[in-house]
C-alpha cells in the first residue's frame, strides 16, 4: 500500500503541475547583478510595490491586476527569498539596508488578473504566478569558464593578475613548484591568496572577478571544487599539485557551474540585470571598461548560439525580455537622470554589438528601487548645484553634490578606453545614504524611481 500511496501521490502531483501550467501560467523572473548592485533591495521593493500598487502608475495604468498575494514557492529545496525580514529592515523604526544576496533564492507572488479581449465578459478572473529567482551575477559570469581548459583559464588569470595588482598572489605562485606532490595546505594557501586578490579586484571596481564562487561560495565553501588556483605551465605529472588543481577546476565546472545553469538559469522567462553604473564610473576608467565587457558576456549567456552545452541544457526555452537597469539613481538630482539612462543605453548597445545579440527584447533604464534621498540645491557662487539630501549612516542629514555626468555617453566610454577619469568626483565617494524613515499611507509601497517602468517592461504584457 506504500507503493500504491506513493503512486497516487505522484499522479496527483503530476496532475497539479499539468493543470497549473495549463490554467495558471507561471512567469519566472530572474534577478541578477554583481554583488551590491542592488538585487535584494530591488526584489523587496518590487514585491512590496506590487502587493500594494499605490506607487506603480506605469504598470497599473493599463493593468488588469485585481489582487496580489504571496504563496509558497513550488521548489521545495530552494531557499525562500527572505522578503518579510528584508522589508522590515528597510521600513522599520530604524531603517537600514538589508544583507545582500549571497546565493540563489526564490519567492512566489501570485496575481488575480481580470480577463481581457473580446470574450472578457464571458471569462472569469485568472491566476498568474510570478516566481522571482534571485541569483548572484558572479555565478552567471562563470559561463565564460565552461569552454576554457584549466591551462587557458590560468594563462588569462595570470594576465589579469599582472594588470590588477595581484603581486602577492604572483609572488606566492612563483615560489611554488607546480610539479611538487599535491599537498592540501599548499593548495589551500594558494586558493586563499587567489581569493584575496579577487576580493581586492572587486573592491577596486572590477566587474569580472571569476570564478564567481570564490567571492560568493554559497554552501560549497571549503570544498575541494572551490580550493584551486592558477599555476604556471608545467609538466603536471600524476599526483602533482598542478594535476590536482586542474582536476578541481574541472570539478568546479561540472559540479557547480553546470548544475546552476541547468536547475535555475535554464528555466528563466524574463530577466533583469542590475548594474551599479554610478560606482563603476566613480571607480574610474578601468572599472568602466571592465563593466562594458562584462555586459557583453552577460548578454551572450542569453543567446547561447555557440555554447553548445548550454543550448542542450536549455532546449527550446527562451528568455523573452531582458532589462538592464542602472541602480541607485537617487544618488543623482533628477536633472542628471536622463544622462544616466543614456549611458546605460550606450553600454547596452555596445554589449549587443559585441555579443552579436539578436535574441530577446532588451531595454535599458535608470532606476532607484528604494529612494533614500530628496533633491536639494547647494548655492555656489552665482549658481546652484543640483544636489541630493539624505541621512548618512552616522545620522547626519546632509545635502551632497555627486558631480556631473558627461552629456555624451560616447565621450564617457571612449574616455574610459583611453584611461581618463574626472566624472563623479564631487561628494560621490561619501554617498552612502541610509534608507529614509517612511510614513506610508495604506496601499502605498516604498518610494522608488521608475520601478514601475521596470515592472511594466518585464511583466506588463502578461498582467
Ligand atoms: P545585492 O548584493 O545585489 O543584493 O545588493 P543590495 O540589494 O544588498 O544593495 C547593496 C547596497 O546598495 C545597499 O546596501 C544600499 O547601500 C545600496 N542600494 C541598493 N539599492 C539602492 C537604492 O535604490 N537607492 C540607494 N540610495 N541605495 C541603494
């Protein structure tokens, strides 16, 4: 009877998933971006605003949403996005930023949607599920490793190490004989030193700091598949350190990168890629140039023409829309927003050219998922500087002038290639506003900038 029970349950389970996909459509929205791009704040504010909808005119203008509610997600083994505690962090008595994304998580938001079209009067309300999948952009960039051998990867890593201040690791690698017998403390010391270099490169503003799990290991921290590092070319005899490093690199690709793409990435319908463009501009030309190339790598993942292993995982499934959103637009006075949008658009256009992209519908926007500032003008001589006012973490309420973005994005990008830097100096380096205390009226979500437009592009046609 155990067997019969199990069988009945399986058939019921099958029935549920079939009827769900037939009558209750599911939209899987991927949310990604590098660490600190703003994924956690974006999802929290998006969900709060979709639940309340008072501040979503661009979406609810034509929308047929009649109700929105949270439901248990369908994937029992995936961590749930901690929406309630993140919202409490942002909107509680003493508002502060929540802890950012460290691994993949999911949340299901369901809508009751009014019927549309000619037969609208004859049809009842529909339910549409939105499954939001939050995952680190660092993991997406690991795609670039899949078709590289250990040797190719290590050679590239050494080139980068030399250009990005990796002297400490280079010195350690030079002292190490790659053909010595494998010894775990040696492997561990190399991996640690290499991770420190990646962390420093990330802190200096570089976008592509793969292997992504070295920065965000998730639950695999400390496993052999995460304990490897590049070594100079050698004979690599059996049992040697170099041979073991190569074996672990291959395990990383097979056991960590591939399953992530198969289980999460392959099922996404709509994608938002959040980009902290302002920080990259502030960090200087090398960081911006790196961001430019990284965007092409990200776009390439969504049109896996040549990457045959990925095509075979994804099958016929397609991502239909990709939004690239420059986050934290509330760091700028609104008179600068158009320039930020134009820079994001120029980056997207270049990425499309580089990635030879002809897949999903794309758009670029400048947004703030949670607006932490108000606008202010600071008198300077005869003129007024367009500034923003907010609360610093130490409690001071200050108006700061972030500097000015260039009028022509092409100018910025070509200056980045030539290595010039004089944008967003001003007070930008100390801009670290805390979320403002909120007094929300019933039905109002947290304040934002163009989050409704982001939602309209990503979901408007389905809701
Ligand atoms: P994640 O690592 O991608 O999940 O990034 P988070 O969502 O944790 O955001 C990282 C940090 O960026 C936050 O702690 C905030 O300091 C800042 N941030 C994110 N979104 C906004 C925004 O809309 N406005 C402002 N002013 N800061 C933001």
